[in-house]
C-alpha cells in the first residue's frame, strides 16, 4: 500500500497542569493509505511538533510504500536524516515518534493483527504494572504492588525529611514486599542523591529516577556505585538509539526508561533494546502502561514492568484514547485487536 495522507493535531486538553505541557504536550498523528486502513500515533512536542509533521515530514512521507516493517524502518531513517538540521533530539524526534507509531498502527490494521504481533512473538501475557503518583492508599486498594512517587528537591534542609516521610508512608501502605521508586525530575544533585540513599536505606528504594539532567552522563555514572543497591534510572528525556548509545558508553544508568512517544517510536525503541541487550541494561519504558509502550513490552525483552499514571482518586482526566487497557490487580496486558487496539476520542479534538 502507499501512504496518501499525513496530519497531526493538538487536542483540546482540559486537564493539563500549567507547565511546558500546556503548549507542548502530546499530539495525535493520523496516517492514511490507498487501502481502507488508517493509522493513529501519539507523539510529543505539542503545537510546535504539529508544524513539523504537517509541513516538512508530510512532504517526505506521502507517496512512500508501506508493505512490511522494513518499510517503517526505512521511512524512519529518511525522516530522521532529512530533519537533522532542526532535529536529532527534542521536538523533531517527538514529531517523528508520532509518525512512527501511526505507521505501526496502520500496518498492523492492514494485516489485521495487533502491533505486538508485528514486533515479534508475544513473550508476556500479563505485565506487572506500577502506579506513579502520591495516592498510595488508592493504588494499594486497586492491587498495585509497586509505586513510584515524586520528590522534587527545593534546596531546603527539609527536603530530606519530606523524602523520608513520603518513603515511610508508601512502604507502610504498599507493604514490605512492594517495589518503591522515587522520581526526582532532575532536581537532586550528586550530594543530595548520596545522602538520600543513606537516609532512605531502611525503606529499600528500588530506583532513583532522573536525579541529574540527561546531559550529565558522567555525574550519573559516578553515582551508581555510591547509592547501591538503589538503581540510578533515567532516559525519558533521551532520544533515539544514538542518545542511548552515548549513555551506554558513559555507563550512566543502571536502568533505561525511553519514552516511546518521545524517543522515536517503536522503531527507535527496538534499536535502543539492541544496545541495551549488548550492554546488559534493563529497559522499562517511561509511561509503558500506555498502549504505545505496552505492545513493545509484550513482544520484546523489555522488563516485565509497565508504568501507569492513575492520577488521584476522583480527579478529572482527559481520556483521549478509548479502549486503553487498565491494570487489574496490578497487572496489565495489551489488546489483541488490530493495531494498538484503541480509538480516538473525537470530542477532544
């Protein structure tokens, strides 16, 4: 089949917290072909990314053949190469991610199979999931056995006390056997991370996430032996297999977390996994409980561990994708419906 149309839109989000996300949150990408199939993808970069997709990348993609997965890899390489002057990382690759995912969805629908079947044999049926957020009581009630909670340092001496309180509460609520992780969102420095590891040792934290900026690979590498057995995790702000190859050479992290809607889609995710396999680094995609990462987890050697963001009990949310699976008793699995198995909520467009 031949690609006949490519279009991106920025949804009318109603419940996005004021931040960079207000203007640069997720985009929807639609790909049409000369068959009856239509593919949908999910990318990053917001309004700026929409311009990239609907301009340069549309000109490059329309007219290309799409008959098997190798055609997706070829399209990815062509779009990446031609967008190097303004791309390589950031918004350019976030735009490419949405296109890549739409192409996987389109091909799977044309072949009437789920995306995970195109990736490879399904190696996981029910995938253990972890809840990200602060409502540990609710997550425990729903059956989650793992929780990642945020802790952003402010530079105040009380940062350590608040981290200890949050970790102790999560451990008490989730239980002795639960996995606990902390997302610092690039707000800790090296000294803070080492001291946190010492103070939080009784709570047995599985990983510290994004303790430094993604540019400080040497700093992250130096921290790894100092905070063991807690892992240094990260990678949601890294892009493509090229970026992760740099992280591998630096020995920067114990665990990688590429975001499949940002890092270059499933095509980049598979290439990142090749590097991780060679370097013996576990991979747990950021927001992996969303269908875009979930299909990759199910049919690859990603960790059996998928991130879910339930939010807060009773809080409103934007349900952009209809049919997305939700964990049951702490486990989640992708649909076997064609493509990613979701439909777009047109009310948010």
